């Protein structure tokens, strides 16, 4: 069953034989919630689409995630490198868990072999200076050795390329010649940040719930939040949808949920330091074509391009050879480190930091006091700056 699907004059996809592959391609275009539209695009019955999204994709090692429009929501992304002191290295995951609730951390992973942490910080620009004071205080009380914050000019989340994935066997079958010769889709998301975003508390909670499960109905979300379904539908339609608070949906391979199989999944961070405009274009193209890329970003000051890839360990050498061919001209500018996914976690939008009347909030002193209270058994709190 092969055909070209066109909407508004734009070529959407060439229908693969595999129904799950076709559904994945359609989800990348229209999201996972509109099953009737996915059915129209693929020619697969609506109930079949709904069943496969709800019951089969996760079984095949594939998850769907809502990608929030961070700039529209008013919490632009930053990369945060954290080097904990020896006394707090073992406690680092617990501290980062706390910071997800009081300090705008939405992701972290330990970087090997250094043992430092790479985190994603999503915080309003107006709090950058206050947050820097908070981090300096963590250095002063010897929780951190050092830190580095890099605001991002843009970031993008890439989806599974189903043409290289065998859903039946839950395994990759990568044709590297096809990868190298494929066209690179280069996209730089909107960089305009809403200083005073037009969102409210119901919007934030809807986004939080959709990050947990982007296929859930508004009725189910209303029941969990104990809110009027009509009120929630209004916020979803008029705010979340009309204001594009969800930028996109990513469809990612995460492997089997069992620890035995997940230990064969490798995470790799690749950096290009101080890329020229041409090098940045080449890096985006190389990683955009690679089937294993989850995420890439560029620092606001232009000093860094970062990509994160997740791949089966059996594909590591082939992938490095592919990148060698694509990025050989970068020389020493290209660096790579391993991500320790056994010491890694993602969090939803920091809804605890949103106040109905004041919007996003942050106070250095309050955050430090809360953190020091929670670690008082191992460290005496000192006054913040």
C-alpha cells in the first residue's frame, strides 16, 4: 500500500507497508491525539490507529512525547553543567530531583567518565541573575565545585525514522549509504521568548499531564485534576492549542523497558565547540540524518552545538564511523562523552514554580533555604548572597 499524501500542497509522506511505520510518520505531522486525521492520512481504520497508538507502540520500544513551546510559555531552555563536590556526588540525583521542584530543572544525566552532570534548565530570562546567585551559593557551601550555564538560541527534538526500524523484531536495520545520501531537514525553531506569557494555572497543569501521557483525553485529565471538563476543554482549545503551547510531538525509540535489555542502550553527547556558520550547518545536517539523534541545540552565544544520540551498543562503531565521515573537518572541535542513563531523569514542566497571580516565580533565598533544609543532615546551611 504505497501512495503519496498531500495536504495544502505539501508532500507529507510515502506510505510504508508497515502500519506502525505509517502511523509514526503521521504522528510526526499531526500529533497522536487526532486518530481520525491519522486514519485519513494513512488509510488505516480509526479504531486500528487508536489501538496501535495506545497498546502497541510502547511494546515496540517506542514512546510519544509532547514537546512544549518553551519560549511561548516563558521558560526558555538553558544547558547547565554541574560538577558536584566529592561529599555530594552520591547525593546528586536526589538534589537534582529537589531542583526539579524548586529550581526549574527538567532533565539531567550523569556524564561519563567525568562524573559531572548535564542538566536542562528552563527558567524565565528575568531570573537568570537570581539563579546565578543561587548556584554561586551552592559553590560557597561546597555542594558544587563549579557550574556553567548556557542559554540556548534554539533546540529541536527529532523523531524516530521508521524506515530504519523493524517494529516486528524491535530492532534497527540501518542502511548507512541511504543515511549518508538522504536529505537533511534543517529547522531552527522560533527564538522569540514571551517575557510575560499569556498562560494560567489550568494551562500549566494540562501541559504537565500531557507530558506524562500525551494521548490522554481531556475528560481523563479533568477527572485527575478534579476540574470541570468544560472549563478544561476551553483552556485546552483556546490556550494550549490556539497559542501553540505544544510545539510538536516527538516519537522516540527507548528500547524495551526491562533493565536487562536497556543496559545495551548507549547515550552519547557530541559537542562542536565554537562552530562556524558552515560547521553548524554541517553538524545539523549530519545529526538530522542520523536515525539515533534525540535532541540538538545551539548556545545563545554561538559557542556550542550539542547533540544527544541514543543507540544500541551494537551500532556504536558504525555510528562513529558515519560521524567521522560527516564531521571529519571539525577536527578537535568535535568532542564526545557518554550519558549514564542509569543515572538520568526527565521531569515535567515545573508547575510548582507557577503562581496564579504572579506567574513564574523564583527567589534565590527561598530556594537555598529549602535545599539546605533538605540536606541539613550533611551540610550546615549558610546565608545566601
